[in-house]
RNA sequence: GGCCCUAUCGUCUAACGGUUUAGGACGCGGCCCUCUCAAGGCCGAAAUACGGGUUCGAGCCCCGUUAGGGCUACCA
C-alpha cells in the first residue's frame, strides 16, 4: 500500500552518535511507530575522507542501547537494500546519467583551483558565491572529447535560471526560494561518489520514504532536492525540518562546548530512559503538564504537529533532574543490579558486600543521588572508614567536652546485642539523659565520628548499616582523636 | 555579504484571536518538616524583543526593525 509510513534516519558514520542525531532518530522512530510504519536506518558514507573505522557498528550499538530499533537497515534487509550508500554507487551513476540524457544535468570539467578562484573573486566583489556555470552549455562533442581524454569531471544539476520554488514543510509551513539563488550543485563527485543531494533523493525515492524528517540545517538545500525529484519525475515525500539543538550560547550544538556524543552521557551514568525523555522534550511536548514519559508513552503521544519551530538549548540541569527522577522511580532490584556493576569496577571491587547491606545503602542514599555512582561517592563511609574528619565540621561539632560524652555513648553502645536502628536510638537517648544534654549534642559529634562528614542520611540509619562493631571501632578512633 | 529559518521567564515550554492577573517544569531564593544533608510540602522572584498595522479584542494574524541561528564545498 502506498500509504505506508516509511521514515529513515540517515547519519554519516563519523565516529559517534551526536545527541542531535539521537533526537532526529528518536522523532523518526516515534513517528513511524505511532503510525505503524517502518523506521529505516541508512548509512550515508559518501564522503570517503570522513570515514571512521567502526563508526557504523558504534552507531547501531548506541541506537540499540537507547531502545531505538530500526526495522530495516544494515544487516536487516527489508527489500530496499543495500542500506549503505557506498554499496549503491552504481545506482547513483545510473540516475545521474539519466539526468544528463534528459538535459537536467551536465559534465563539468572545472578544476578545484578555478572554482576557488571564482569564489575568491565573488567574495572580493561582495557577491554571493556560486558556480559560474562555465560548463553548463558545453557542446556535446567537446564533452565527448574531454571525457575520452580522461579529464577529471563532476556532474552538476542544471538549475532553472528563473522562477520560484515553493514547498510545504510540516513544521515550517510554506517555504519559498528563487531558482536564481540556487547553485548548479555537484551531484556526482570526480571520485565517482554521489554528493549527499543526489544520494538522499535517489535513496529516499527508491526506499519509498514517505516522510523526510531531518535537522533544520537541511532546509536550505531542500529546494535542490525537490528539483531533483521533479527532474526524475518522482512524487515528493513530505518534509519536516526539526529545530536545531543549541549550545548555551545558542549556536548549533557542538563539541568544544560540552559533550555531544550520546556515549559520553551514557558513560557519565545517565540512564537511557532519562536521555530519551529529555531529548524528546527538546522541541516537542505533549501539550499538558506531564514530563515523565517512557519510550512507549512517547510513541503513543508523539506527533509532528506538536514539534516547535525554534531551536532548543541542551540544558544539562534538567537532564540531571530527569536522571534523578528515574533513579528515584527505578525498582530496587534494578538499582541493586546497577550498583553491583558499578562497584565491580570501583576501588571497592574486592570487598564482600551482600545484597542486604547494599539494599540498605540504596534506601538511605537514593533520594540524595542523581547517578548510581553517587550512591557510593556521596557516602564513602559505607564502604570504608573515614580517613579524615571534615575540619569545618570538627570546629563546629567537636567541643572540649565531646570526648568524655562520646565515651559515655561508647559504653551504652557496647552493651547492645545485635542492635537495629531503634536500639542505637534509645541507647543514645539514654546517654544523653545521663549526661543531661540534648540528643543533638551527641548526634552531630557522633555523625562526624562515624562518617567523617557533617551531612548524610539519618544518623541511626548510618549506624544500623555499618553495624555495632564498626560503630564502636570508629567511635573509639574518634575518641582517641578527641583527647 | 547573499539566501533561508526563528523569536513567551536564565533554560525547556503551555496558552483552537477572547476562559490571561500569560500556566507548568528545571534552576534560583524563602518558609515548613528536621539530628545534618537530601527528599517532601508551601510560598516567591522571573517572560510575550521593538515599532506599526488588521480586529470590538493580538503572545497568537500581517508588515517592518532588531536580535539569534542555519546554509552558502567535488562535507554531510
């Protein structure tokens, strides 16, 4: 059926998946799934100079990690392959030849040097830079002769000299550009590879793509693509140009102003659910006040009509909050699994830490953590004895009389049998009573003694987690310091 | 420079031309809770870029200005 929705994500394999690329892929995926359509992955590797080894595998792995599954693509044939452009060279050549035959394209023998020269001249004269169409009307026999002589050449599209090209964009509405500002774009390079412009049109048509959903940086070249569709006599797909993702200074999101690779965020400990949720909301929203969306919910609610027009700053603060929310909502068993994985490659890898213990750390620390690693890094005292005491807190909490008070506390604690949280609490109350001081005057110095710091989960929780023996050991060590 | 796109709190955004004293979220500040830090609850500061028009009525439509961005390659 020709009404089948087919979309594609078509990245260049330049090494990693950019977060902007992730959002483009996600929107394509959401749109396809929402409409029971197909999501195609196509690799645009027509620039040999920019090839990076392993980039395709990496791209697929990252998409897969994010939960964005393609229906067709490299290694997953759906009858429209191959899905890697470098494997489709013959197809592009054939189509370029067709265009020449029909008079919509021509051979150009201009050297890069000549091109550079005219560009310079145009720049100096403050004119817009474009090819001067020197070879546009070369005689057929001259073309033949130079071709036979083996002269290097490219194929250019023959853009009409006048008229205005108008097209509809789902997100932007009507866009109009005059033919005269369009360049006679190269469609086949001298190395025989197609440029993006030819390849994208040929492939989108041959792969029966119904909607081209891509970044706004492609908006200015869309008229060239439309011209090619017209030259071929093909039906146009629908276009939707997504707003750009921006740096805090509002320029196009780029390296050098922070991390742009999805892998960077992954390795920092962001959950895929948080990243997907976050990126989905950069340019789209459900229209109400809900903010937490699973991939499935996004599929259900997504529509291109609700995608905004203006660029969105990639705001890490909000991503952090989302990660925090996801950590808070995650089932304990899952947090435990992730914590163990983290611990296994941490300095504490050698320690025997049972699930019961780790679960209690999770319960104590979860609402204080944004990342799994925070569970450990923000409370190292659950994993090792304090090696030093926070001096600011020492000044505030350890008074001359603290030493003897701590001794009194130690005596109470020593009598406890298998104490739990409440037992520590009542023992401390007892000590405070006998010393005729407020419990807080014991709590703060003791917190410092057992944790080395002044902040963290409830004191009795800490004590119950580290246990009686460890509590006494740490308390004794602190008393020594106090004398 | 030329062409194209865009314009609501610092940021992400909501508001079928009238329900708007412009709503929510992040972040920020305050208060409550409290053994600290969090979490949670409550409260607060914070925006329709500017100028014209259309209309009974404009954040929303039109024009201009300004600002920002993208593109301007034998890169994508």
